[in-house]
C-alpha cells in the first residue's frame, strides 16, 4: 500500500516535458518547455530543430520537474517515457535520457505509447469508467480508441490522411493565418456562418476512419477559384464552413461508436480538444442522444502534449507489471 511516484518524460514532437505524478492521479509537477516560437516561421514543426531543442532542454526540464515535486530519484518507483509514435530524433532524446537515469539510479523503466498518454490524462482529472471511448485529435493524431479495461486499447478508427489539427493548420495557412492555425480558425468560425458548401468524408458505411485531405482540397480549390474570378471570400464564412464539416464528422462518428460499443464514458483529448465548436457540439449531442454517458474533457494543459499524462499511463502500466529494458528504442510508428 505504498505510494507510487513516477517521473514521466515526453519529447515526441515539439514540447520538451517532464512531470512527477503520485499514484497515477496526483500531479506533483508538470513542466513543459514549448518550442513553438522556433517553428512558427517555418509554418510547422521542423524535425531537426525539434531534436536540437530537446537536447538543450531535457536535463533542465527534468531537474525542474524533480525540484518542483520535491522528490529525489530514490523516491521514484519508475521512469515512464514516450517511446512512440512521433518524430524519431525527438523521441530518442527522451528515451535516452530516461534510460540513462533508470540505469544510473536503478529505477524500473516503462515505455509508453503517446496516445495511451493522451487517454490517461483523463485519470488526472476524473476516474476512468469502462468501457470507454476516447477521441484523440491533435496536430499529429486523429484516433478513436475503445477501451474495455485498463491498458487494453483497441483503435477502432483513425485518419487515412491528414490529422484533424493538421487540416486546421493547412486551411489556416491558406487563409493567411499564423501557425498553428487551429485557434485562429476556431475564433473566426465563432464570428461567421457556415454558408459555403464543403464535403463531409463519411467513408464506407460503418467505418470509424477519418479523412480530411478532401475537405482541405475543397477549401483550397474554393479559395483559388474565387481568386481567379476576382471574388472575395469572407475568411469568417470559410472558417465556419470548414469547422462545421470537421465537427460534424468527428461528433457523428464518435456518437455512433459510443452507441455501438455501449460505453460509459467518452473522453476528448489532444490539442484540437480546445476547439470550441467541437466541445459544444459533442457536449450537446451527447446530452441529447446519450444522456447517461459521461463526457470528460481534461483542462487544455492536459489535452496538449505534456509529461503528466505519460507518467499517469506509465504508472498504470507499472502496476500491470510492464517493464522496458535498456534496449528500449524510439519507434516513430509504434502501434498502440
Ligand atoms: O496536442 P497538440 O498541442 O500537439 C500535437 O499535435 O501533438 O495539438 C496541436 C494542434 C495544432 O494542429 C493546432 O492547430 C490544434 O491542435 N488546435 C486547434 C485549436 N487549438 C489547437 N484546432 C482547432 N481549434 C482549436 N481551438
Ligand atoms: Zn500528442
């Protein structure tokens, strides 16, 4: 009945993050060093720049997380680290730091799947109720994951091309908005009306997969044709129309799956969980169509990439007896 302290490390994309979590639930520290500013002028994450920043930041970020949590390495039961998916050069920095510390201090090492982390962010704010369905939507992922019990994941749907956040960022760029464009589209969408007819990619009957590249192309073509004709397209109208399409597909498929799998809880995670249109539509439709099912949306700081979620998932894996050895490697396409 001893308390379990786990250090989490996350470097899969453009945030260098470390956190200490107690018993998989209580955040003792949650440090995130964002590189956003370094990537902004390139309009997206540049892998080489990301790796270099991680190398510069990782030791400081881990030290800060340990200090804020007021724990020492001898207090830790495990070190949990994101082993994939993500940018391989970025992942390697976290994995190597975790391995070095685990070896030096003789602490068990637990490799964590990034999406498992996003899902276990849930556990830091409320109790997970099974079976559950998680919609993970960010710049890198769009996944519907079904869970019958702890650490048992079934990916029932995923994007076949662009991630939802990626589509937001590309459309934003076409509208001349800064990177990352998701929040800007979201803001404009609140001020406009969805008057422009854009496609919804439902794919085959019964499929929970997603596709956003056709929608993105439709937006780009509409903008292009208007420009050729010398017509003005109101960015607010375009933002609202694009968002309406994304939100309708995401919420409809999530509700269908929630009904089919008779879940008790639906969880929204990833950076796109910040989207006001998505939060509102999902909340309203769940109240109407699935009144008994709980919707959990963690606070934004736990929806975007962080290490507390990796520590939370790592703690559950640790309790289940999962261990990684020092041969743990970064796997950019690690399956869940
Ligand atoms: O989870 P995250 O911080 O990083 C990863 O991609 O892992 O997600 C970032 C993504 C970006 O594509 C950003 O444009 C999108 O989340 N995003 C949003 C909103 N806020 C962030 N997309 C739509 N609406 C928002 N309010
Ligand atoms: Zn993520």
